[in-house]
C-alpha cells in the first residue's frame, strides 16, 4: 500500500469521543501514524508477516496501520474499554482483524518475547509519573524484533539511558522521519515536540543474564 493511501485511510478513523485526560488520550494523527508504520515496514521489515502489538492502542490507529501493511496478526491493548469499542468499530469499517485486550500495561503477564514488534504512542507520564517508562520496559520484555515508540523530545536522554541500561535494549535509534517542529497536540498548552524511536530488544537469553 502506498503511503498516501495509508494516511488517507487512517485519517478517516473514528477517534476518542470524550478523551480521558487522566489517561492522556490523544490520538496519533494520520500523518505521523502512517509514516511511523511505513518506516517500520519499508526501512526495517518489522510489520508484514509479523505479530505486532499496539500498546495503549486507544482507537486503534497504529495497530490498524499495521494490519493494512499486512501484519500477520495484530493485538491492541488498552485499559479503557470505551476506546477499545471504537477500535473495534474502526477495524470493522476497514474490514481488517485486530485482537483487542483490555488491560493495564504494567499488569501484562505475557511471558517472554511473544510478539515480533510493538508499536506505541504511550502516555507521556504528564498525568501519571512514569507511565511512559512502564510502557517502554514492558514493550522491551515482550518484543523480539523492535519497539517503535513516540516520546517527548525533552525526555530524549532519559529514554535512551533507561532503554539501554535498565530495560534490555541493545540499540536505541532516533528516527527523524517526523517533521522536527511538528505540533503533536492541537491544544496550545500541550504543544510539544516528539521523537520517534526504534529500539531493538536483546534476545531473551542475553537480556536475562
Ligand atoms: C496517547 S494515547 C494513544 C492512543 C493511540 N495509540 C493512538 O496512537 O492514537 C495513550 C493511550 O494509552 C492508554 N493508556 C493510558 N494508560 C494506560 C495503561 N496504564 N495501560 C494501558 N493503556 C493505557 C490510553 O487509554 C490511551 O488510549
């Protein structure tokens, strides 16, 4: 699928009716989401024929992009059942399949690296301190191939250090496909620049040593 077509399909998805501020519910725009998944697929081969998890999937944008790029199986996880309802409607509208699980990411009990790739736009931890790090540490435990994640540019050094030193990433690479000054949020008071990261998890036997 061409990038423009992907962006256009994602642009038609239904988004949060009543965003819950405490859960940092803001959708990833079609522009960013399409480029994030397109890069994952076309630069790294991390999507088609892969098992992909979308952490904090909300209305499903990132996971659905993975289905459109021919992921073998996609699972979206979110704590909020209303968002999962919308994700389910979006999947139906696109005529694609996406598994949906309601759970708190920190309570996920998956054992080992059971998915290939995690894609996520986690809460930045502005409401609940450390929420972004909970997502990142869990993603690096369950993915075998790559974790794609959006983080505030101001947390760049912290994210990199934690991923490499504490969470078992073997590499943490910044991708600059996003326009540098892209305004991520619509509301003025939360306008912030974001980084797109690609983390590579260490193979399990190495990371547990
Ligand atoms: C920034 S939004 C991203 C939504 C969607 N992935 C997207 O890209 O449009 C963060 C999402 O994480 C979910 N979330 C927040 N805290 C969570 C937690 N502890 N466990 C699971 N999901 C959580 C929110 O409900 C919300 O849907």
